[in-house]
C-alpha cells in the first residue's frame, strides 16, 4: 500500500518547493501559490462528481 494522500502531498511539496527556498517567507509564498493556483483548481473532488472545480464551473456555465 502507498502513502496516504496527505503524506504524498507534503512529500512532493517539500521535494519540489522547499529545497531551494532561502527564507521562511519565500517558502510560505511558494506553498500558498502551489495550493491556491495549482492544487485546489486541478484536483478532483468527490462532491463535484470527481471533476476539478474549474471543470465543474465550466459545466455549470454551459
């Protein structure tokens, strides 16, 4: 069995974002950007019929 999703998420976050950040502020900014501008709009939500929020809103607008 693999890692739980949250552990996998934080492992990727550390590996991809935090390794080369010189300060805590830079790390916070990078984390915020990743979560708000990438992760939250692309991940699938069971409550949205396993669609991303962007895809769900597009379907509603049509």
